């Protein structure tokens, strides 16, 4: 007859209770609710862009250029037909519908932010685990990370995009590379603390392979800080992409992004401020929502901050 391991059962029960309490704190946090609500709303706009957008964002008609919000004009379809159209947010200097371009721009911005966070976290976690657990690799790797961090992120992004052809993949990689050192340093600091825990030392003494210790004992304890860091990287990626497009070194002008829409309207800002106002509002709300969500997750998932909530 097997004797139940009461110590293991108590640890497992404590883990379940801790996870449940953390989830309850996340659900009750006001910042998480507000940021999550607006973020879900923006994701819905991105997914429903083909139905929410009134026309194709690439369609234009010179006769309908520089219209004010709410004015009606003509627009040329792909078949060469002229149709009457109401420009809800006005039109740009080419006669394109700003509303449709802003709606479709939501897709590009969220994709860039999400994939920038994924790429930065993936490489940062790998390098951070290696640097924190393998002492011989720590010094050289950290010096490389310090060198990358010494260069402003926007300059690295501009240089990388200028070297390669401007595309969605290029922009994501160019924005993610400056973020990798920050994730690496975060993971390294967590690994240096966790590796001194008794259960990690016991695993080492039992001859457990290094890769198994990293994946089973160390990596799960870094999830909460990395989730918070990922939200801030996502917000930064959205903002940097808009800056690159605004400067003319990001995605091609024919791709509807908030930065491209604002770049095309800056020359006529005094006469037609709506060309910059509407995409600017969407950009500000998106970045603010992601940052508020990150602040709420930090307050609930960080044990030190959770005691104050």
C-alpha cells in the first residue's frame, strides 16, 4: 500500500491556491479591466476591418481630395467605376478615404506590436537563460548586450530598415533587436536569483541535465515578469513603427499604417488637421491601453506590488 506524499500534496495545493488568487487579483484590477477592454475593442476593429472599412484603403480619386470629415465625393473603384461616397474622416491629398486607412492601419499596428514582443521575448529568454546559468558565457554576452543598449533604439531601427528592403518582417526585426537586451538582462537577473534556490541546487546535485533545469525549474518562475515586459514591448513596437513610417523609413507608403497616414497629412496640417488627428487618436489610445494593461498586470503579478493592492 502506497503512503500518500502529504508534502507534495500540500505544495501542489498551495500552488493552485496561489494561481487562483493571482487570477482573482487580475480580474479585479481596474487597470487590467480598462486596458483590456480597449485592447479587445481594437482587436475587434482589426479583425472586422474588411467589414468596418467603407471602401478599399488604396482607392482614390483626385477630384475628391482634401475633403473635410462627413463630406461626400466620388471615388474610383478597381473596375474603373465612379461611386458616391461619404468620407467619414475626410480624405487625403490623393483622394483616399482616411477612415478606411485608419481602420486597416489597426491591423498593421497590432501585428507589429505583437510580433515585436514575441521576437524580443523569444531571443531575450534564450540569451538570458544562457547568461544567467552558464557563468563562462555571462561576461561576453552581457558586454554585447550593453553595447546594443548604448545605441538609441530608434537609430538602430532606422539603420536596419535602411539596410534591408522595407517590409513588415524587416520592421518587426528592426524594432525587436533593441528590445532583446532589456529582456535578456531581466531574465538573467531572475535566473541568478532562482538558481540559488534549494530545489534548483537539488536538481543540479542529482545530475539533472542543464536544459531540463532551465525549462522545468527556472523558466516557469520568469513568466509573470515577462508577461508584463511583453506588454510594454508591444506598446513600444506600435509607437516606433508609427515613428518610422512617419519619417518615411518604415513600411511602404501604399500600406495603410497610422504613421503613413500622418506622414501624408503633415504638409497640410494647418489647413486639414484631421489628416493627423484621427490616426493620432487611434495611436494614442492603443499605446495607452497596452501600457495601462501592463501596469495592471505588474501590480497583480508582482508579489511586492500585490501586497499593496
